[in-house]
């Protein structure tokens, strides 16, 4: 009972902060792995276009990654606001 009513609600802000940090780190690691070993994916396209000096498509890939990071952050922020309405 104490765990459900006191401990979990007190820990939720730190849990969501960790989720937001993990989402950003996982996106960076995914792109790095694509740059190293994949033939497809945004990271592989960015590396390919960088090698060919096609900067417009390279920047489009970077913008797509930035938008993905922003969307993940906004989704987690929305979920945090829904789960923790008292933490404004």
C-alpha cells in the first residue's frame, strides 16, 4: 500500500526523466550503428551523402533525425504530464 501510494508517485518524475534521456541516447546509438554496419536507414544515408558531398540530402537526413528526437521528447513529455498531473 505504501509503495503504491507514496513511493511510486514520488519516483515517477525521475523515471520519466530517465526515459527522456534514454530516448535521446537510443536514437543516437541507432544512427551510429546504422552508420557502421547498415546498408539502409537514416544513418547510412547521412554517411553515404556525406561521402558523396550531397549536402542538401545530408541536411535533410539530419533534419529528419532532429524531428524524430523532438517527437520522441514531446511524446514522453505528454505522457509525463498525463501520468503526473501534480508535477508542473
